[in-house]
């Protein structure tokens, strides 16, 4: 009966990922997004979306760091 409630994982889900590479990629994405502020566009609608996306990526990175520091997220994945 206990096997019915256990979650099922694929082997790829249990393999640890490259956390440093993911962080570097997110930071590089933020830099590239902010570079688009000086582009060939008129109006501020594009600027709002660019800044919002960059702030969202930074927020996800900060939340991940805080959760890992407090032990609420495992360090192996």
C-alpha cells in the first residue's frame, strides 16, 4: 500500500544539474535583456517588458539563494 503514495521520478529528474552554470546563464540573460534598452524602438512599452523580465529573473535567483541558505531546498539539484 505504501508504494501507491510514493512519487514516480524519471532517472533524469534525479540527476543533479549544473547550478553554477544556470546562475551564470540567468545573469548573462539579464545583461543581454538590459542591452536591448538601447535599441531601435519607440515608446516605453518595450522598456517596461524588458525591465520586468530582468527583474523577474533576478528575483528568481535571489529566492533560490535564500531557500538554499535556509535549507528549504536541497543543494544537490
